[in-house]
C-alpha cells in the first residue's frame, strides 16, 4: 500500500482553499488542517506562504502543459498546433474548475505579474509552449508581427474569458462554441 504523500496533500489542500477563499482568505493553519498535517509540517516542505502559492501554480502549470502536449501535432502546420492547444486549454480548464479559479487569481496577482515578467524577460527556465508557437509563427511568416504579449492576448485571453463565463453559467462550451472561439482567436493572429 502506498504511503500518502504529505507534500501532495498540502498542495491539494492549498489549491482548494486558496482557489475558494483567495490567497489572503486561507490561513496556513486551515491549509494544514485540511491536509491533515500540523502547521509546522507545511514549513518543512514550503519555506513560506509565497513559496506554497508558487508551488501550487507550478503544479497546475505542469499538469496543464502535460495535458496540452498529449497528442500535440508537433510536425503539423501551425494552424493545427494552435487549434490543438486552444481546444485542449478549454478542455483542461472546463474539466478542472478549481485549477481554473486558482489560475485566474494567480495570473491577476503580483505573483502572476512577476511570473510574466520573468517569462517575457527570459529569466525563466520553464519551457513555454505558447512562446514557441509564437516564434514558429513569426519564423514561418504565418502570424502577425506584434509583440509577444499582444500575440498571447489575442490568441489565448478570449479562450480564458470564455472558460470563465462557462464556469459562471453564462455559456456552455460545447464543441460548436469551442470551435468558434478557437477559430476566432486564430483569425486574430494569422496573417
């Protein structure tokens, strides 16, 4: 029988509580209680609250990238790659509402701002599928020549907004609507 992983229990508890209550609404003691560990145990795995918040984001990002790369049409035209990514983002975040809620909070926080600065300033070692798509599109003269931030905004922000509206019950992201959204995003970035 596999022994429960305390670190994973802490990450999962932090994900749930921080997504539902916000970064400032879930004290470490509550996260520890939900994980079934003492508060001091959290500090054995995570130096402080900020490190825990970043670790939860890294966990979600890693899961999402693995999901996006599953079946990725690497050797296909850029359009096929883009459509794969767009649909897989919708699928991942509609199937994982807590991860979406956490990610939205993270991206729109000082943590997310710092992460974007690092990624855009190339101080991050993390593989970035989205920037690779952008670079390939520019090299192949398939996408508009705009700053990478504008490319990402046009290509993926509408997808995130649609997923948000799906979770709020304003729209159901069925195949037809998802196709329309991803196609519209493609139209925004292609030459």
